[in-house]
């Protein structure tokens, strides 16, 4: 994934379920992702500013595992770089 993006946003059709938002349902075709606790926290971190600006600051460089999850969610259409 290119790290030059300004941030990320969840696709408007994506829904989060579970106590910690660890289940994502969305994308095209629709898919379900069951995230680990660290994966759910990553999505929280990436989407924390969506309500205010619709853009997500990428404050820190993701670890290789985080970058892989981000890539999978972007490829599925659940998460979008902005």
C-alpha cells in the first residue's frame, strides 16, 4: 500500500458489529471480516475522525501486519484511502 495517502474512511455501506466492532460487513461483493482485538483497534484508530471531517489522519506508519489488514480491507472495498 502506498503510504502517501492522507488517511482512510470506511465505505458508507460498511457496518460494524460486536462489542468492540470486531465484525465488519461490507464491500463489493459483500464480505464479512472478523477482526482480532488489535485489528478492531486499528480500524477504530483509522476511523476516529470520520464524523468530523470524513477524512482519517494516518498519524503513524502502520506495522507490516497492520498494513496487510489495511490492504485487505481496501481491496475488498470496505476501507477507502482519501
